[in-house]
């Protein structure tokens, strides 16, 4: 009797992907050349190396603008205050690891980004590095408006990124994948928390961890005058709106819903995928996918320094 259960394949990728443009320390001089305004945010770490203060939201936003200008030829990129400002190297790694799954000879790759956010970061990376064509969906009209502006004002992105509003917050693929469309892959950075309170507590933990790491180094980051940089009161370079940070049931409920909806679109998608922040959510997701009849499931753990992230990918 044939066993229809997909055997999950788990791999651990240590370090950034070979094609990732962000290996090693940031080349601050090159970034300043690409975006001169970054110079005002450059500081020195205890070793005397150039860096930026990662507890300063404005510094992180400016760094992202410089990274996108230098590595991805993005001349216009900005996000509204309070929206999620993503760490670009890690986001890029997810895109590159997904690219390794493709086994097609198609000249045009169509990708779907679920919850693209105002940053539109995955489509920017995928369209620039791989020439993929993206549908970038989100439930937030402001995110869609900003993502549309980013695509429109950067000529190399304008014909490769089409933002699309998800009108029903209870749906993921429904209403976004249209009849007759085919996507080689989907990707997603799902909401992590179950409530606004949980999201606020998570942000506080991140801010506390920044302070602890600073203390472990035995010194504060220094500005150009050699004076210690004090963290901003909020220190919320993480940012994020409701749809970006939390949803009823949190990540577990969101990805379960994604798995169940994916079965409805198995003829229109090659690989489905999503990041999973909580390791304990991996096994239940695998169980759901097996019940749905997924033919192949892969769990890829990505280790960047001390941080471990992961995504799960499946197809029917």
C-alpha cells in the first residue's frame, strides 16, 4: 500500500547563502557613497569600527535605504512611521534559499508575497537578484499604497512588482490568486503574536536584549566625538502595524490557515512557503500538511551568527 505522507526533509544552512550580498561587516564607506545622508548616522563601536546605532529607528531606516541603494539599485524607498523596518540580510537569505528549490526551465518566474508590508522587501530582492515577477499582497491599504509607490518610482521594479490588496483579512490566497494565474512559489513572513499586548511585550524584550548585548560588550557605541550613544527611549527600530505583528491565534493559527488554503490552489502554485519563528510550530504544521496530501515538505533552518530562523516549504 502506498504511503502518501510527505517525509519532511530538514536541512540546516549555516551562514548566509553564497549568493547573498550581505556577507561580512557592512561596507559603510560604500553605503555612504550610495546614500550620503547615512554619514550623519555613522558611529564607532568599541573596536573603533564604523557602524550605526541599531537602537535608533531613524538610523536603521537610513541604513536600509543605503543597503537598497547600493545593492539593489533602489533610488526611492521609504516607509511610514511605525511600520516594520526589516533586517535586509536575513530577508535576502530566505529569497536565495527559496530560489534553490526551483527546478523549472521557465524564463519568467512568478512569485507571490503574502503580507508584503510597506517595505515590499521580498519583491525588491527577488525582482532585482533573480528578475522574478511578483504579486505583492497585503490586508493593509497603506502598505499597498506605499509598495505601489516604491515599485512605480524605481524603473527596474515597475514592471516586475504588482501590489494587490487582500480585502478579506480572514483569507490568505483566496481573493489574491486569480483564475488562470500560476505562481512558481509563494513566500510569507507571518504575524508572530496573538495580540497587541503580546506584541508590545515582544518589542520590550527586544529592546532589553539590545541593552544587555551592549552591556556584554563592555562599552557603549561611540559617536564621532567619542561620546557614548544613549539608546532612544523607545528603541523600536522593529516597528510594525497590527497585520505585521499579530493576528488572532498568532503564528500557529495563521500558518495552519495558510496550509489549509494552499490545498485549494495546488494546481496554481509550485512551491508554497512561510517563515516559522517558533520552532514548536514546525511539527504541527508538518502534520497538517501531511493530512492535506502534500507530496514534499522541506524545513530549512538558517543560522546567521547566533540567530536561527527557519522556513517550511511544501508542494502537492
